[in-house]
């Protein structure tokens, strides 16, 4: 077995949040979810001898908890628990009470069967079943540029992932910076992860710079989302940011005094105006959103980063119901907590305080969720003071977030 094949097998099954730890005597792989982490550990001899077929069975038995990894017609990976799948499970096993049905990955003891495919929305019928995920014997990512053994770049990135999950931020920063030195083609997520690591260390301005560079180098809108979130964290009122951005674009000549887009004749290089850090360039956050950031409709296929960035800009446009539509069913995966957070923010603006409270109660400490990003919740102190005192302050205390609104 090699890491690239094992990684591809996980991705084929729908897992998005996992990292490897290469040790002297073996390999460890941790699969993460909103409320669970599953560790798989292999001795070096076991790892070297394991075939794809053996790995397929191993994945069913370990992170699948005995269920079978299957694939929906749209390509969505799921877990299938047939009738009696847990008949031999001990009553002490937290998964023994899970009823038959289909589950999203990774499964945890609080998971519930789903009735529709989360990707395409088609009804799921357990009686008809789905085909088991079948991996070719040599399964490698199409864009791989490394042999069976991880390249030094990938080893550094995996070491950075591990350090970040252990909240060793200085060590993680060193590994991610080394990865960037070795990653001339910008193929890894090292700069995105470096930005998150820097936020943990209170270096928001440097984090924003790295997010913007990653957005420029790889075109990944997830980095634009985090850059914008960082910027907003420094504002006491989100509409003040909108006003600042509009005024900035007026100065650049992209908008007229009424906030309407100007012609494209203006040349950015001819102006010497200090840049306001924002991933919304090169057009106004309100007037030109459709052409630059937003998907044509929420039904269109889009990456989580596309939806998150579009949802955040929709929040600034005060289109709160659109925020809910964009983030619906996006609470799973590596950045599901971000979707939960901004769904709660939109619910609050729609005066759905009960829903907002339930969502905020789901937020748990996560190495990819720097506490500084909780700052937009301070906006509720003015707009929803009762909710702020009853729900936000206890959340700040539970997560040890230092609120400075009284300073």
C-alpha cells in the first residue's frame, strides 16, 4: 500500500477531512468529522503488504464500523447498513443502536439514516441497495506527481497537519512554510492551512495575505472566504465594511458616486492608492457580485468554497434567506463548522433566535476553527442584546474566546 492510493480510496468513499502521520515504524491515518475522529494505525510490515482489496475490507470494518461503503449513481459515497448489520455487535458498542439505512461519512454514534442522497437529492431505497465502492488495483489521483513514497513536500504538509490538529501552532507553521518552499506549483493546501495556523497565533493580517495569495495561485475560493471572514472580524458592524469597500472602489474609479459600476477603461496599475485587503476585488461587493463570486443558482454544482464565499457575501448584501439556501446540508466535512456558524448568523438576522441558539450549541473546539473567527458574534451585542447575553457570552466562555467588546 502507498499513501497516494490510500488517500484516493478515502476520497472515493466521500471522506474529505483526514491526515496522515508517517512514523519510523508505520503509518497512522486520522479521519475527522464534526463530532468524531477515527484513527487507523498500521505497522510498517502490515502497511507494505496490504493490498487494495484488503484495504477495502479494512475501511468497512474500521471507519465504516462494519457497514459497507457504497456509491450512489451520482458518485456520492455513503455507508450502507443492511438489516441485521449490527446483530453481532455488543450492546456496549456505541454504534450497535444505529438502525439500518444509509449514512453519510464519517459515521458517529449520533448519526441518523438519511432518506435522500445529499449530493443529488434522489430518494434512497435500502431494499434496492447500492453498488459497493470498487477500487482498481492501482488507484492514483489523476494529477499525482509523486511515486509510491511521499515526496518531501507531502511529508512536510502531513507533519504540519498533525501539528495543527495537536494545536502545536509554531511547529505547524514551520512545516507549512517548508512545504511552500518545496511546492513550486502550488499543488498543496499548505498556504490555506498556514493562514489558519497564523490566525490561531493572532497574526490576522499575515493570514489574510496568505489567503489572498492562495486565492490568486490556486483559484480556491475557500481561501477568499477565510480572507473575508478575517477582515470582517475586525469590524464592529458588517455594513461599515460594505460602506468602506464601496468608498474604496469609488476612489479607484470602479464605481461612480452613486455606487454604480464604471466602464472597464480604468487601469489599476496607473493608480497609487493603498489597497484595502479584501478578496472582493476587482468589483463592488454589491453591484458586481454576480459576475465575480456568485454561482448562477444554488442548484449549480459548486465546491464548498464557492458556496461559503457566496453565502458570506450574500450575508453582507443582507440576503439572509439566500445564505440559508446556499449552506443547506453543508454542515458535514472538513469545514462544516463554518457553514454552521454562518447559518446561525443568518438565522439570527431573520429573528430565528431559537434556531441560531441550537446551531451555536453545535460548535465544538476544532483545530481548523481559530477562536478569533468567533468575533462576528459580537455584532449581536447591539442588534440582539438579550440573545448575546444568554447565548453568545456562554459560548465565548465555553470556548475560552476573549471578547473585547467592552474595551
